[in-house]
C-alpha cells in the first residue's frame, strides 16, 4: 500500500538525525525573496527557530465557492455512458461463461452506481435474457461484452478522450491488468467480483469519495455529479501511484509529498492562469536544482522580454537576462540569483510541456486565495525548504553541502537515487477530516466530463482575473 492515508506532521515522520540536519539547513535557505542584484546568498537567520518552522504545515487555503459554484444537473441523471477506453494491449481469448459466473456479473453490474457508473450502460437486461435463454454462444458473447465494458470503465474511465481536456497522464493499467487476464479470473477462477475489484484506484481519497457518494441523497444531483466527475478522474490515473510521490492538485492550489502511506509535506502553490492553464500530467522528478538558470520559453520572450531586450538592453542585462540570436529567433536565459523568476529552486522533472515546480521571488502572492497567476508552471511556497528536505532526505546531502551550494551562487543539480513521480492533477472535490470539500473549477474542466455522463451543466464560470501577472 503506497498511498497517503495518514497526515503526520513532519517532525513525527523523520528520524531525529535527519530532522536536526534539516532544521539546521532550513533557515540558511529560507530568505530567497530578498531583492538583490547579485548572486550572493541571503543571510542566515537564527537556527533555534528551525525545528518549529520545519514541523509546521501551512494552513489549508480557503476556496472561493462563488468563483465556480455547483453545476445544475438534470434530475434524471445519465441514461448511458459513452465508452472510449484504450484498446486492450493483447488479444482476448474467448472464454465460455457459466450461468453462475454470468449471474455474479449481473450482480456486479447492479452495483455499478456505487462506483459512480451507470448500471444500464452494461446491458443488464440483455445479460438477464441471455442467462435465461439457454444459448451458450449468446451467453458468452453478451457476458463478455458487458464484463469488458465494465472492466475497462473501472480501469481506464468511461470518459471520451475529447472530454479529458489537457490531460496527458500516462497510465499503464491496461498493460498490467489486461482484458485477457481479467476474463480468465472471471471465468476460469470464477471470481468476477475479485477481477473487477482489482481495477479500482487504491488511493484513500478515491475510497472516501465513494463513501460520500453512497451516503448522498439521490435528490442532491449537483453533488452526485461532482463526486462522479472526480471518481472518474481517479480512474484516469495509474491505479497505484507508487511508494512515494508528489501530488499537485491544481484547483486546490496545493502540492503534497507522500511516502510509505504518510503525508510528509503540504505546500501552497500558484498555478497557470486561464489563458495559460496548467496541464495535467505525470512525470518523474530526477532531482532538484539549486540556484537554477531560467531558460525562457518562446511564449514569454514574445510576450514582453524580447521587447525589453530590443528597446532597453541595459535594463534587460540588469535583470540578469542574457541572450543570443539565430536568424530571427531570440534565445534568452536569466542568470541564477534571488531575483530569478525561478527563485532559488527548480524541480528537475523533464517533460515535453516544460511544466515544473519552482520557487518564486513573488512570495506575497501565496497569501491570496485564488492563486491562478502563472504561465503554467507550479510556483511553490517555501520552495527552498522543500528542496532542502528532498536533498537531505532523498538526495543524501548534508547541511554543510547545502550551505556551500547556496552561498556559491552556482547552479547545482542534486539527483535522487530513484526518480520520484510527480502527478499534476485536477480534482474539484475531495473528502478530508470527514468534510466534503469543493474547489473552484478554475478552467471549466468539469463541464465536458459531466456532459459525457449525460448531465446538463450551465456555461462555465471563468476563473477570476489574476491580481498580478508574473513570469514563470
């Protein structure tokens, strides 16, 4: 079991030696927001406050329920579910269904609503008729079709690809839980319920949402639709997220580090604005960079930095920008410093979307409620403290080594011995401490999922205009 089910304060989860080392390192690395025109490291603070600081988790951000209120749903709910599961990776061998196995499947279909799915989508009446009809070939065909459709929906989700906006998460569940293996378990081992249960997400948040769905009155259609939407998103992810991972939830504006079933850290984050939304993806973090250089994406160069270089190159150099030209194309980078738009830390997580967690000099924005300000990357509160934790706990660095890196002002990558998965997600509801919580649908991504389930939803409510516009 690798998913976080316990929320322990940091001080309770670290060996004493590691905690003391981190405590000593944290204040040395803390003051990254101070304005400076050089790459000198910020001054150290009193080390005696470090243990208290490192053991604290930030207060849960308040969400603005007015920003995107609950959708109004058709009281009748969906009648069918459109299927767009990925094709099975291996050929399926036809296996005969016994009447007892088919009845077990029918029982499972009747329980599909417990998963946030719709029983009628899996042809229960046709299966009942095939059981009673006495035609073995017909029974095998109908039962196989119903079983595979339900299994694929539990494993991969029922949502068509067109409704999964900006979703680039890689999920290998169809290769580890193939259709053929599932059919064999259902028909040869006579374990239909076990085969289907093996496909559900293992994360505790999924289980809590299922429990919330079970106790929600049928009249609360808006809440039911919201729960079903988010149960569906869990099925889009790998069933098991791994022993340790970083979990970013964009609508909640948080990033969390989990390891061995415990939540070690929670950080507030800033995400992409409505024009440059943060995509959903999973990538491996290979390490952390301290004193990172920022290689500007072309979109930001075109947006303003390029004009600054052309019109006032002296000011551009004063801000740490250096550049080269190749034909008509401008390549720009910003030198490592406390004024660098990446701050003092960048997570080393290569991906085609150029999305990563990083520090920022604009620390004041973390005090706002609706933190959708960035160009898509994840700006992380207390980022250097996060980097220090990762560098010591996973990267094997010492306090002295971290001090030396920071004070040098030179870019340094601290590798992890094993990659740590990073999941950038989009969940607009979850259950925490017994309370059902909703988060604003800042990019309007609930609507297409609801529509694919047959719900009627109003026009999307746009996220509030960012209070400030910052790079990165």
